[in-house]
């Protein structure tokens, strides 16, 4: 009995040992599973946390970009509105200018269609007065200007328009003022200066007084001395030679005035050339109506003639002619026809406005 009992206990012990080993293995497996689950949960949590932050950052960037886009949109809208307003204003100005041009063109066309024979004559009067003013202001010419103004006055007399009486009265006064204006004989003065310029070559300059025959002087210097010549004769001959040589450089002349140094031949040519240029400068001052230039040029020419030319009859005639020319007034103030021309133009302008208003009322 005891053996059976002992074997039975041994079997139960082995069976219990066998039954306890699978339990230990199961507990380790659960631990590993739990660990893996924890790692997975941690990884998923980290991934979700990263994604959350990325989404938050992206949302912030989208909000910033949306705000920037909104600012740009508002700026573009403001600029578009400003450009549209400027273009509208410019278009309105262009329309206004075009309307004014159209009205002006219509007025001109209406004036041309309604122009009568008297209107054409008044237009001719306006043209003649403008030409007369141009001749006076630009060319300082009185004869042709007077003829043009008289032609315009004759046309006004033919019209016999009472409304143009004031303009014709003013034109008559201007014509009489031009007739009474002092006249300058520019052509005569210019030709007289030209004649004096041509006579400059004929005026003799101050020359040396000693004019011995050169052949005599050469004979005295180079002639053979006679053999029977005394000592005093030789001294006299040498003295004469010395006197002839000195007389070439030393001159005594009573001019009754101070005389500058005698010019050598090469300087005499320059003096005559400068004198001609000075007279030509006086001619330029005459044509330009520059009184100061005209008189200053003649003064300088007179001074050069007094200083370097002998006061003979020829030089005195030239000096007298220059003195008479200096008294001429080369500036000629001429009255113009601006007053009468303005009155005629104003009459034509009022007539055009009246015709245009009548045409507009008829429409």
C-alpha cells in the first residue's frame, strides 16, 4: 500500500510541475505584448503630436497668406479705382475739348456759309492792317506800310458801315501820324558812307618832308673824290652826308597840332583797312538803328584821320562829311496800326458770335 501511495504522490507532483510551467510562459508572453503595445501607443502619440504641430503651423501660414492676399487685393482695388477715376477725368476733359473744338468749327463753318461781300472786305481790311504792322515792326518801313493802311481805309469807306466809324477814325489818325513821322534817308546815308570808304585809298598819309633825289644822294656817297680836295672840303662833304642820313629819321613839321609817330609803310596798310572797317561798322549801326554804334564809329574814324593824315583839303572835306553824317538820327520811331486793327478784329469777333447765337436759336 505504501508503495502505491508513494508512486501516486510522485505522479501528482510531476503532474503539478507539468501544469505550472505553461503558466509561467503565458505571463512572459503577455508582458511582451504589453510592451509592444506601449511602444506602438507611444509612436502613434508622437506621430499624432508631430502632425498636430505641422497642421497648426500650416494653418498659421495659411492665415498669414490670406491676410497678405487680402491686403494686396485691397491695394489693387484702390489703385484700380484711382486709375479709373483718372481715366474718367481725362476722358471727360477730352470730351469737353472735343466739344469746344466742334463748336468752334461749327461757328467757323457757319461764318463761312453766312459770309457776305462785306464780310470778305472786312477780312481783307484785317489782313491789310496786319501786313502794315508787320512792315513797321519788323522792317521799319514806312512807305509800303502807309500804302497798305490807305488801301484798308479806302475799303472801310466803301462799306459805309456806321459800326466801323470808330475804327476808321482811329485808322485815319494813325495814317496821319505816320505821314508826319520823321523820315531817315537810310539809302542816302549808306551810299554816302560807301563813297567815303572808297575815297580812303586816295587820302595821302603823313610822309617825310625831305625828298632829295636819291640819285644825287647816291652820287654824293659813292662819287669819286677829286684828288685836289682840301681838308675843309672833305669835312664839308662828310658833314653833308651825315646830314642827309639824319634827315631820313628826324623831321620837323609845323602842323599846329600834336602829330603822332609817322607810321611805317606796313602799318599804313593796316590803318587804311581799319578805317574802312570802322566806316562799315557805322553802316551796320545805320541799318540796325543803333545810334550809339553809328556815332562812335564815325568819331573813331575822324580821330584816326586827324592823327595820321595831313590836314589838307581832301582830308578836311572827308572830316566835314563825317561831321554832317554824325548829326543824322538813324533811329526812326514809327507809329503802327495796332489800335485800328484791334477794333476791326473785335467787330468781326462780335459779328461771328452774333451769327452763331442766331444759328443756335434757330435750331
